[in-house]
C-alpha cells in the first residue's frame, strides 16, 4: 500500500512539475528535457519516452575494467584509464563472447558482467525514474495515457535494472574480500577469534 501511495505521489509530482522545454528540432516541439519524441500526431500532440543517462565513467572504473579484461584474456595492455582502440576492441570481443549487446562501450550490462562500477551503475536509477515520470506527465497532458503508462514502466524498469546490475556487480566483485583470496596464506583465511 505504501509503495502504491509513493508511486501515485511521484506520478502526481511529475504531472505538476513537468515543464516543457524547447527541443533542438527545427519545428521547436515542446517536450521535457531527458525525453525523446516517439510519435507525432496530426493534431499537433506528441508522445515522448524517457531518454536514459549512461553510467558516468572515470579513470578508476576504466582501469578496473581494463584489469578485469586482461585477467580474463582480453588483452588491453597496461591499464591506463583511457578507452583507446585496443580497449574498445577488447570490450567488443568480451561483449560478443558473453552474448551482450556489442557496443564497444562500458555500459551497465558490461560493467556488471565485469563486476566493476557498482555504485556508478546504481547511481543512474533515480534519474531513470524521474525521466520516466517527466515523460508520463507530458504524455498525460497531451492526452496519451497509454504512452504515459509505458513511460512510467520504462523509467521504473530501467531503474530496477540499474539497481540489479549494480548490486550484482557490487556483491560478486567483493567475493574475494569475503571468502578470502585462494593465493593468500592460510592464516589470513582463519575466522576472527
């Protein structure tokens, strides 16, 4: 019940706070930032859907991904925190071998499979919900309730995926710390007294 009330409150807030802004389109359509026009109707109304943020990468995340790729046999050279041609090629090969969408980018799914960047992956979740709510508010205002519900679903779905991928990455990435490294001396594996 509390979740339903929270969803209704969030949705109501999105309806009230949704302020259209100018797009870069030459027709100067109005739709909220963080959304993209999916459909234009003959009556001048539009249907929009959320446009999601990518995981913000930094040198440390890229170095960790490069180290993992090297460890798994996808040679990127010395981890330097830069997405050069060798690293992108290794990422593409890794994505292909793991049946991921082949982009050559360190996206949520690739980072999750590499067990890298858990916090950064989860950090995209709140904006996904907000962008879905903005799109839904616009769609309701324009008279397209089905598109609005689809936008809300996409926002929550993307947020859930980001949290799930981030959690998996964070938990699996720490198993060596929890279970102990097999290469460490046995005295370090002993439980505390």
